[in-house]
């Protein structure tokens, strides 16, 4: 559905929505500019419960920044709406799990101890002192350690592990809570498989899809690998630079959602990566979302905002191209 000016209108937002972002701006102080530099410019996004959202885009476009805003690691500076799980975003909590690019393992704990820590941090005091609970917890921990191909390293400390092994242990530490506590409700993953070899990476892709299908959680997944994004996602969002008519090209600033595509909502065999359709979609995203020569004007966004829940609003500067109104950020 479009508004009278051709823009896609905001969809109906109800209790099944896990993320509702509207007209969000965020930036950082830049000493070289002597002011705040906009990183995310007028982000509009509604994510229904149970979607697997992969965010891609050129380096520095703000993918990790948007993820930090969703998890509560940073507070959005300007927004008409920024609600997660039907509440304004607060501090990080158990309902928003995070797997970082950098491993978050405790150096004094073994692999087994680090994975168990994921459960212990959410357990109640009666559970922690219950032999029965701890026995069940150890079974779950052992299962995840085996699935992460870490059984032979379960008694090793992080310093004794390769980077890829540390990352697998960190992934297990976050995912282990799903079976026992049915949390997190939203799983945020920032380049979680970047340190893994191709075979292990594909195995982890299959694992996360299995968990997603089984528990119906919402997943936000940041990756630079377009093939990985197309394989995993039920929805692909491309963050990239854009342009408006009121500023010269060298003054354009910030990134925006320039593509929003719905894919099949089911896990698929890895063989799908070899199909012509798969390759064509990867190429299209690369050409239209990453090539600076294809930088889109806001008036043309609708042709790539194809997901039924995607929409766009205009900032004051975009609505008054030749006027004197300008959006103030921060």
C-alpha cells in the first residue's frame, strides 16, 4: 500500500510485532568534522514475531550500530518509535540474546564451564542448588558442545583454543538457553560465523535454522556474506547510502534501508545455494545495494522495498527539498 505521494505507508502494528522502528536517526561525534556524523538516517522497520532478518550492506553502513540499538547496548538518539518486544528499548536483558563478533568467554572457565555459564546466569537460586536441575543442564550443555564440534576441547580454556573454536563456544553459550528457558525471544548475531572454516560455517548455518524453525524466535543476523544471508533469511534488509536533492553528493550522510525483500519462511537444504535463482538474487543485491553508482534517491525506494511490512517516511529535509527545514540530530 502506498500513500498519495507514492511512498509505502506504515503497516498496521499489533501485538505480534517484535520490532517497531520509525524515523530513527543515530550518529557519533566526529572530531574531524567538529560535529555529530549521522550513521543511520531515518530508519523505518517493522519486524513480525518469528522472522529471520539478515542485514547486509557495505562496510561502515551501520549494520552493527542498528543491532546495538535493538539489543539496548546503545540508545537511539532520535526516533518517533523504537520499540522492541512491545516496549521502548531498555538495557540488555535475557529476552534479547547476543552473539558478538568478538568472543565473550570467561578466561578462567573451560569450554564446558563457559557454556554452562549461559544457563547459570538465567537460573533461579533453587535451580542452581538442585542436583536434578544441574544434571539436566549438563546434558543440554554436552549436546551443544557436541553439535559445535567441541567435545574434545570441553576441558580446555579459551587461551588454548583457536579463534574459530572460541567463537563456536561463544555461540553455544548463547544458544544453550533456548532449550531450557525458551529464551531469548530475539536472537541478535553480529558476524557470528566469520571466524569459522567453510565446512563448520555451513554446519552452524543449518543449526541456527533448525533452532529458528523449532522455537519460532526472531533472529537479527548481520553478515558480509551475501550467500549466507540469502540462505538463512526469511527477510533481507540492505542498509546503504542514498541521496536527496537538497544536498550535493559529497555532503550526503548516513545509511538507510534501500532494499527489503521477503524470502521463503522455511529452512532449506544447502543445495539451494547452487541454483540459478539463488545466484541471481545474490547478484541483484550486490549490484543494487552495494554498488555506489546505484545509490538510490528516496523517491525510488519503493521498487526495492518489496517486503509486505516495509515502509518509508520522509524526514523534514526530504519533505522540503528546496525549503529551509532541516532535521536536527542529537
